C-alpha cells in the first residue's frame, strides 16, 4: 500500500506536491470514487484516475538535464501556447520540470517522471544549493558586498547567500557579473535580492544545481542523467 500522491507522482503525472493539490481539488478517483483525503493509501489492484485518465505506475524513470533557453516556460503545459521545457525533450514518457526558472531566465533545469526525486530536490528542508550567474546594473560597493555576506531580508524573511563572487566589472557600461549560490526556492528570489540592493538584473542564468553543472550543453540542448548521478542526488536528502 502506498500513499495516493506518491502513486500519482511515480506515474510521471506531476510532482508529489502538485499531486496533493489535484487530490484536494477532487481531480482524482480511486475505483470510481472521488478521493480528497491526502492520507489515502492504494494498492496495485486499485484503479487510479487523474482528470479522468487511468494512470499506470510501472513507468520507467527518466531524468534529463536541460539548458533552458530564454523565453521558454518551465511547465509541462502553457495556456498561451508558448514553448515549454517539455518541447525540448525527445521522449514518449510523460515528464515534468523539477522546480522552475523564470520565462527570461536561462540555464540548468531538471525534468523527470520521478516524483520522489522531484520532492527531494524542491523541499526546503533538504537545502539543495543552486548557483546563478547574474548580469546586473551598476557596480557593487562595500555596503552591497557586506549585505550579501550577512544575508538580505526579502519580504520579511532572511535569504542566506551561501557564496558569491564578482566575476567581472564593466566600467564603461556600469554593469557587473556576479556568481551567487543560494538554497532558497522562492519565486524570483535572485532578482529580488539585487532589486533590494538597487542593482536590477539584466540577465540571469542558473549554472549549477547541487553538483550538477551545465557543462558544454548549448542553449536548448539536454542530456540524460547517469545512474550514478541519480543515486548521488538521492544521497543529498
């Protein structure tokens, strides 16, 4: 017997957290009955339906690392018919992105049908580090650097900067290139950090997630993770 949300996530429908939302909204049936209780457990003999479609849990797990281009949605679907990260992966397996990158943010994003791994990598308690390169307006001064070292309050909560370094300063155009590592998962958090410092982000890219790096992948290119990499990701819990 397994929890219903785990069965849905393992079938590659969506992440476990979003599976819980589907249950609460009455979108899930077990043996023909609508289920809205998150503690519900099911067996392999139960018929589970999500949005009217019967799901199957015996799907091969797939793991992809994509270098997301600018102007692409970090979602499995988009109601405005904009390109999504799913469009870049050649697979017959139903997958979904782990976390998200903004529409205009580029770089590393994982896609999978493994709900357990998606949950592990996005749960705040696991403190998975994410590293970004930000091109920002202006040149950071001593006060800016001190605030980055000590942590910055965003919407009443302190954001701890794990590490940062100034990669380049363009004195002619008054811009800076900064590498920043955080464990935060809040929406637009990197942009909000630099907005607080009054240095708006011009361009943003994620270059690392935990130990995974973009490497030589060009924009729009992807690769499958190795078994060794998947096991290492699971060891981060």
